[in-house]
């Protein structure tokens, strides 16, 4: 029987460890069995093989175990205390189920159980792959180095595959459940599979310089909501991001430079962890109203064709008197009445999700007055990259009004403050 884990052999008589030249937490292969060529009466041994000692150190088991320490076995930890030599074999980072089975077999061997009833292994030197530390990082920067026949190591936490001319994301990558950082920059990827959302540990996703035209709402509804902190979609062909994008609430750093964006996500203010935002060299005419809620450390909107605000030329979408649908929608949002697809048609739920907010704090759905006003970007960011070559740090932002009264009051205050 064999068990892969991290092992430390500690002498109880000397201050040094039994495994030569090894620090704490060395990956090892434990085997329970009889030495080759020994008779059935030759006894059962516990053998510990490491990368530096693949031949292994052997310890007699039968009537030689003083005590088992299994308090933390559910965490993959245990200790086997031997009488001769006087050492503790400390196990950690083992699969809990495998560890329990292994300790059970060791206990039976210690008690003298018939060898034929034990799941013994041949005590042979370990293979390098069995004792070397699992590979957690792989960097590929050319197509010729990209593995076509070999699988990626299951233990990968950081994978970079750049300049590989990939037209799609390799399905083998989507099986790497420990992946925290995925860099697929400088490829030819046109579409993202929804199964990227199955990478439950993914914190950083770099898709810089690809051929993406969209970022699907399915990804925004996946487990990425809880894990994704860094997202680079720069230098692609994205025109808009889905309504659901702002459900990626853990985002800290978002890069959208050099796309074809005509608008930023409507509810971008929901990204309350966002600290770094760059959307330079896009096609943004103005910023969404929710942009005011951001609290950034660094903001870059250079090179967008921002429109010049004109307060006296509003976009009037008011319907007077208000429709019953508008009245009901405003009441639902204003009074925070619970709703969902089990109560309302899905299209009405989507409309309520993107309800606009008037300057007075009330909601409006499809009946409103819209204008753009100038906002100094230092109100939302500590460091602002100049918006244009003229040294400006101001940009137009949308404002909504639920009625003519609200619009008139705002206009009066604005004209008075600007003399």
C-alpha cells in the first residue's frame, strides 16, 4: 500500500531529523510492504522515499509502534511514533481518506495480522514523479513549446500560454481546478467558453491582445463572482459588456484599453472593490451615472471621444401621465419590494435591474429626462491619467431626472452656481 504526502522524520533522542538534508514538509512516498526476496516471515516495513533519497529509509512495523497520533487526520495530518529507532514519522498534506486507510493497514501490520490479508506494496525505489514537488507554475511563450500530446500537470496554479496562436481555449486547461492565474494573452481567441466559470480558484485572467468581441453573461453568473480579482480584456474588439458584468464584485483591477467600447457597464458602481480601472482608447461618448459611486486609486480614460455636455438640450423620454407599468416599476424599486422570475416575467426583472436613479433619489424606468454634465474624475480616483492632450481630468457623465420638476430644480441650482 502506498501514500503520497509530505513527511518529516524526527528523532526523539537527537535534535536532528532522520531524513538527510531535508527541511520541514518534504514530499514523500510511503510504502507498506516486505523487502524483495524476503520470506513471508521476513516482516513488514514502512518505507519513506523522498526526492533526495529515492531508495528510501525502512522502518520495521510489527510490534514496533509505540503510538498513533490521529487527532487531525481529517486535515490530512497524523504521526506514527516508533520504538526502534526512536523517531516520529510526521505526515501532512495527505488525502484524508487515503491516510485513514494507510494508517489502518499499518496498525494491522503492527498487531501481527497475517501478511496475506494486508494490502502490501513492493518496497522498491520511488520514481521521480512520485516524490518530486507538484508543479504549480508553467510558462509557455511560443507555439512550438505548447504541449499537444501531454496533459498539463493537475497541480498547476499559474499557467501562461502566450504567443501560441491559440484560436480557442484548450479544454484541458479548463480541468485545472487549482488554477489561480491564467494568462492567455497575445493569441487569436475569439470566444470564451462558459466553463471558464468552473475554475473555482481563478483570481487573475489575462486575455490581452486577442480577438474577443464579447464577454458572456454566463461567466458573470459563475463562481468567478467570488474569486476573480484581476481581469485584462485590453486590445480586443469588445463593443459592450453585459448587464451581468457588475456581478463580478471581487474585481480589484480591470483593464479595457484599446477595444471598441461605446459604453461602460450601467451598474459599474456595484464594483465596490475596484481600485484600478483603465479604458483608454475606446469610443466612449460619456460615463454612466453609476460611475460616481466608484472609489479608485488609479483611473485611465485617455483617448475617448467624450461629447461636450449641453444642459439646455436634454433627451426627454417623459410620458405624461405615467403608464401603470412605470408607476409599478418605480414603486417596486423605491420601496424595495422583493421580486424575481418566479413572480414576474424575466424581461420585467431585467428592466428593474437597470432602473435609473433621479437626482432626487427616486427610480425611473422608461420615463425620464437625460442630460450629461461635466464631472472632475478626481472625485472618484486618487490618480487620474489625463483625459486628453489638453491636460483635462474632466469627463461627461449621464444624469437622469424622473420629472420636469426635478430637472428644473437642478437647472436652477446649476445656473445659480455658475453665475
